[in-house]
C-alpha cells in the first residue's frame, strides 16, 4: 500500500505490472481503467463530541486536531481541493501529524489522536466494529473512482492478464 503518485512511479519504472490509484491523472503512457466508486468521509473517535452530528460546518473542523496523509497521496490531494471548495484553507487546520497509509490514519483516529478524511471503503470495517465514528459535513462532498493502471506498451505476464480482466467485474455496489 502506497500513495497514488508512488504507484504511478513504480509502474513506469517497471516495479509493478498493475496498480490501483485514487486520483485522476494525465495518462500519457498509462492505460487507466476506472472501476470502483468511493466517497471520502470525515472520521473521528466514536466518543468525539462531533461523532454522529448531522450538520457540521467545515470551519468547525479547523478547531480539531487533524491527521493527514503524506504528500503524493490521492486522498490528501482530494482533501485539499474539497476543503478549498468548502471555504476552508488547509493553513487553518491544526495538523497533528502526517501518516503514510490510510490504515495508519484510521488506527490513529481509533486511538483518539485526531480526526481525518478517509475512503469510506477503508472506514467501513472500523465503523461497523464501533472503533470510529463519522462526522457529517454536508458541504464536504468528496467523490472519486479508484482506477486500475498499467503501462500501455508493456506486455503483461500470464498471471496479470486474467487479473486485470476480472477487476472491472468485481461487485462493489455503492458506498455512501
């Protein structure tokens, strides 16, 4: 698991045959196949005062300790854009720490270290287990599609061919 920009770099350098990203890119030498919808949700510890609230304003989040993904992360890029569109400057956030993976962000939120914005797919399990809560921020609507990427002109191995053919057929359903 790594951020989207490193996935693209690894594909181009021959480190991987296929990868998954959560940002839109200029494909150039890459074949990009969108396959799974996603929504980014604001998460918090279940005992957090904003947990479960239905109409939190983006500016209220500026008062909270924030846990971010690292530079190059598709999630962070989308977060910056969404906050700007909602009238919240990233400079206003109380950034507690930057972490290298979504699972480390979720673990830190579970421990009460702060709040964050993460993939609803990644948050489903911890939320169902009662380890995290959601903060409803109606003005922060962040939707994206995960995409499978590969280098167009690089031949695929016998194992990779059926794999990339099957990905778009996986049943994902809708996430909210």
